[in-house]
C-alpha cells in the first residue's frame, strides 16, 4: 500500500500540529510553575510571621504575640523603605 505525496505531507503536518499543541501546554505549565514560585518567595515571610503571631496568641502567650507583632511590623517597615530605593524596578521587569 503506497501512500501518495499528499498523504505523506498531510501526515507530517498533523504531527507538527500535535507537537505545537504539546509545546503550548508545556509553556503554560512552566508559566504557572514560575508564578507559584514567585508567590511563595514573595509571601513566605509574611505567612510565617502571621502564623507565628497567631500560634503565640492561641497558646495564651498574648504578650509575646504582641511583642512579635511589633518586631515584625518594624521589619516590614524597614523592608518597605529598602524597596522604595528601587522605584519601578519590578514593574519594568514584568513589562
């Protein structure tokens, strides 16, 4: 059973399309993975601090929780001041 030139070309074209669709899925999966990593990096300290304060408050160590919250607030304010030294850097990288 001999295939014509058109049939061979059609079959090759279908393989290329399937490969292109697979590549699109790979690109989407990589973008989602990158977004997850960025979210973890950005919110990691905030989540840890919030859970630490909540744990201290839940175990009846309210004074310690208040002290920890003040320390974390001071750290956050220092981070904000440091970030203000680089205006527009993150938005430039995203655009």
